[in-house]
């Protein structure tokens, strides 16, 4: 998204910062003065940008799913070495159960 327009609107208890592009896509960030002491119309844009950057950096995926196959294989090997000798090797399988009503 290439931002072509940024607007700031006063809203009850804070500000709404809207980032728009030429295609009409829009991202809105609502900032409240209670959560952001010192918030003004002048600094609302920079605070909204910082919040968007923070949100973009955070991930909601499980660490195991985010790792590539080579990293997972290396971690498995390390786990096997750490537990050797053992009667039961480390298992890297996940279990899933079917939903009782749908079977999925």
C-alpha cells in the first residue's frame, strides 16, 4: 500500500488517523488520550504509524509453524542427542481429534 493521503479527525476521547491510497484502500487507527497521554492532533500521525509498525512486526503464529523445515530438523536432531540413550525417542508428531458431530 502506497499511502497517498493521511487525515486526522478528532473523536470522543482521542483521534482517528486514516491512511488511504489511490485505489481507495484505507487503514484507520483510533488513538485515545487515556491510553496515550500527551496525544494531540500534531503527534497523532506519528503515534499511529508507530502502532501500525508494532502490529506489523508482531506475529500470531505458533513458533513451530514459523520455522522452516531445516530448522525443525536441526532441533529434532539436538533433542535426540540430548535424550540419547533413551528407550523412547523424541516424537515430533501432532495429534488431532475429529469433531464428534462432523467427523472433521
